[in-house]
């Protein structure tokens, strides 16, 4: 493959990863909408969209393998292809988490009432991942550090939300006493799903940090943010 065509293939890979990121972010945003509004139709659409993303991932995986095997990239090109491949994996994991949120929406019984609003945490996680994809496209090392700092804030929000879920459950049980109309099993199922939702939002942000970490290594050969 001539050098010019090879460079065009690298830029095409960058664009393809960016488009994959945008697709995954759209799925994640829709899953948060479904969860917030208990929209089972949107939740099912998110779940049913798995095949499209899986096929895109497989196509791009094949593209990366071809660049490794046929072109034998060196130095910065090798780092770029390797980083792109790892970033694709993190994007698929974020898609998996969005699918989880869709399943939580379908399974919710709403036996446990709480005013805990996870939409802000979801929006923060979405922003972090979007910033990470943008940093990859622009090869912006400085943005990678800001993304890691943002993740610390999201971790704190998730920790606080999880503690509040447990505290509110204890307080409601104490106030209702022995005459509680709750179905304990259903309530605990709802509480478990709520805690899993918080965990998955935190994990989505963590995958965003992974994208930033690979970008930082791509740009500066700096492994500082790689877990």
C-alpha cells in the first residue's frame, strides 16, 4: 500500500472510532432517558441495538488487525493503531453498560420510592466519555488530565448516592415499623437495581478515563493514567 493510501487508512480509522463513540454515546443517552422516564419502548430499542454496534466493532477490529499484519506500523503509527483498538473495546463496554440500564428499566417494580436523581450523574458520565472521544480525535493530552479529574468528582457523587440509597432504606423501614406494606423481596430487588445503576454509571465514566489514558499514551508515550 502506498504511503499516502496508508496515511488515509489511519485517518479513516480515527474517523471510524469517532463515529463508533458517537453511536455508543447516543445509546447511553437514550438508556438514561428510558431509566428516568420508565420508557420501556426506548429501553427495548437500546437493548435491540446491540447487533449493530457488535458488527461495527468486529469490522473495526478487522481493520486494526489488517493494519497491524499488512502494514507493520512503527513508532507513533503503531501506538495509534493499538490505542484505537483498545478504545474500541472500552466503547463496547460502555455500550454493554447502556444495555444494562435498559434491562434495569424493564425489570423495575417501583416498590421502593426515592427522590435520588441519577440523571445528573448520568449526564456527567456522558460528558466525560464525549470529552474523552474528542480528546482522542484531537490528540489532546491536556484534556486527558482534566478527564481524570472529572472522574474523581463522579466517583464521589456515586459513592454519596450509594450511601444515601442505603440510608434512606433504613430510615423508611424504621418509620414504617412492623406494619409496613412493603414486599421485602420486591423492595430489595429495586434497591439492588438502583445500586447497580449507580455502579454502572461509575463504570461508564471509568471506561471514559481508559480512553483518555490510551490517548495520553498515544500522544506522549505516557502511561500515567493507565490503570
